[in-house]
């Protein structure tokens, strides 16, 4: 049953959502205490970033026991209670399935350091290139090379991410069986499915060196290989035993590659998180920022809407800088936040809201590198320092792109630590919580939060928004306009992505505007979003 085609899914980064015991770290009882909020907001499912036992090198994406809960977040009983309490509110729970790698503290890795153990080929081990060099020239997602020498085994092991995250070797069939058992363990507990971490790099066809690239040299050996599709087809069989859901984080995919991962006929994933629309404000790599190009963004989003029948929709997650400073406007913070909400909630697909996005959180206000926690940011800072990049420039690069921008604690109130904790938060709370916080926005009918709630209710009541086809009307320099159509009914959405007013030739009966207005004559205020009923007819006299 495709419940996920009518659902709004909310991503929780447990470490930063709600602390319940004053240790400054978000936890599962904290999430349970906020289920009423999520029900009121109107979400149908929550995706939890990893809560399994982990040394937290990558805040849980380095798992040392898939069947145990990180004590910082609570107990297995807490987790079972969360699943139960969420279900009671018709909210499904989706777990994060990180199966490209495990923590090097996982028992499989520890035992695998012994060559004769049954785990010795659970990972990729290599003696090197024969004359003391690394096995190949691959570079990793967090910068630097992909091999770490293990003194006990006297061999290198592969890690596409941090050296504490060793890549699993799916050429050993035992590994896939282990993963299937882990899935069944959680599906038996009543989770509704999984968000699958970097799900299209699992199968390394060969360990041969690759063509030199700015990022991820060697990628051609493991990106979306046929062996990867075979793994996903096997995982789909387990999901089908439970009628469960799977969304995959798919790096560097085109629409064609995405269709091979989540097309209905493929029997692999239900949808993917793609990255192309997230690359409209960068040169080559995400650390080299450029001025955001709205038209490129509109054209990319339109292409994905037209080329895939269905897909995940997102503008934020725990890895991405916050969307308002990035795709909107700090000057028009509220208006552009409401406009981005309208984009997310009126496109075709399954919208994912990332915690804090619904109140317009804007990233961290750190002043220096020592406040940053993220392993990727620290690795990149170290590499830049090695190349003698001055600290000031390093900080400029890191502070704009660091994943910690998405990981500062949720701003529940404008009070102490934004109501997130009574203790000292594990990561700094943004001081703008005095203005950007749920409590105040809930009281303001014109707030970003009130607009999300209104749009979520509109989407729930509108088959056109939930299931309608997408028809592009305009992908201009500042205006993005499209129609959603279903069985003769249609809604037209017109978005002005600019500090400047705009004039649109489109007309229709006003359903909603993110700015106060009673009717629509084609003129759009800066950062205004309008939703129109009936045909968005062109008024030639308007001319543009
Ligand atoms: O991210 C993998 C990924 O491709 C990137 O988005 C990554 O976050 C990094 O920014 C590359 O530039 C997934 C998880 O979302 C991320 O949090 C983990 O750190 C990573 O995998 C490893 O598990
Ligand atoms: Ca806590």
C-alpha cells in the first residue's frame, strides 16, 4: 500500500531535537514528549537519524551495534515506546539504515582484524600496491584518501568516509544476510521502513585506481553498479515481507540513474534523495560556493518532476546548510521561508521536512572552528590547513557549508537554550532563538510555522497537490510557476524568488498567498508565493 504517496515525512536529528534529562543531548524520551507537536503539525511519519550504539565519530552514522540503542539517547524500551506512541498517533517511524560501512568498533570489524576469523572478509582489506603505497588512488567523501593501515592485521582497510567508518564488503554474501537480519529485527519491532544511507555506493566492482577527480577519485568503480542494484533487489524482498518503505540517499545520480533505483518496475527503492538541485550554489564541490542561481534551480527541479513519476522532495536535511540563507533571503527571512515552504509542499512527490525548517532556522552563529563538531568539517579544515590556506579563509569556507549549520538544537522557545535542554547543549544554540522559535511562531498567524501548518492542511485536503501531474509554466530568472493537474482540476503555483517585485501573466482565483492579499492581478511582492485555482490563464494584456 503506497501510504507514502499521501504522506508528509519529518526528519529528526535525535541529538538536537529535545533533551529530556538535562545532559545537553537530545534523546528518545525527548522525542516522545514532542509527538503531540508532530501530530499537531500534521506529519505522517518521522525518519530518525541513527540512534544505534555508536562511538559518535559521525554522530551515529558509525554504528557499532545495530540492535542496541546508544545509551545517550535512551534504552530499547524507550525506542519500543516511541514506536508504540507514534503509532497511536498514526505516525509511522522510519529508521536510518547505514549499511555501506560500520564503525571500526563494531565486533565484525574487531574480529575481522584476525585474518582467520569468519569476519575477515566482511570488509575490504589490502596489503597495498606492493611497494609500500596505498592499494589505490581513491579519495573519500570527507576529503583525503580512503585507506587506513591496521597495525594488528598489518593491512589497509577501505573507508569512503572517516577512518572510523570501514566499508562493508558485499562480495561476501554473509554481509548481505547480516543486513537482512538487521532489517527484520527493526521491522519486527514495528518500524515502517528505512532511509538508506549512501545506498548507491555499496558494491565496489573493483578496487582499481580511478580517473583523477576533484572529489571522489575512484567513484566509477562503485557508483550505482549492477551489483548494487542486485543488493537493493534483495533488500526489497525483505521489505515486501512487511509491506515496508524505503527511501535511498543516492549520491551523484541523474534522473535516469534515479529511475533505475526507484522506478516502480525496478523493485528496488520507493524513492531517492537526489543531490542535483543542491548543487545550484556551488562550483564543482560544495565547499566552493557561488551565488545561488534560481533559474538553474527551477530548471533542475522541473526536469526531476518531469522525468520521474514520483520522488522524495527535500530542501534541508542534517547534511545541508539551512535553506533560507541559501535559497531564500536573510533580508526577507519570513517571506522567503514561507515561499520555500510553498515550493516544498506543492511539488509532486513525498515532501520531507527537516526539524527546524518549519520555523525557519538559519544555521549556526559560531564565531570559530573550535565550536564545530562535524567530522567532515574538521577533516576539511585540517586538509585546507595542510595546504596553508589562511585560517580566515578556511573559516569562511567551513562556516558557510558545514553540516553543523543543520545540527544546532531545535529552537522551541526564545528562552534558556531555546527550550532544548536545561543543561549545556552538545552543540551551540543559535542566539537568534529569541526571534526564531516555535513558541512565538505558533502565536503569530503570519509566521513561517503557521504557514507550514496551513499548507500541510491544504495539501492533505487536496488530491491535486498530493497526486496531481506537474506542468511547468515558467522557469524564469526570478519567477518559478507550475500547475498541478488531476482529473480536470488544477492549481497554479507562482513563486517570486527575488527581493524585487515581479509581474506574472498568470491569472486565477486566489487560494492562498504567503502575503496578505484578497485577489491576484499578476503582481507579486518580493518573495511572494501564490496558489491559484482554475486554469492559470495567460492574460495577454499583462504582457511581460
Ligand atoms: O551522507 C553521505 C553523503 O553523500 C554526503 O551528503 C555527506 O554528508 C557529505 O556531506 C559528503 O559531502 C550520508 C549521511 O547523510 C551523512 O550524515 C553521513 O556522514 C554519511 O552518509 C556517512 O554515513
Ligand atoms: Ca539527554
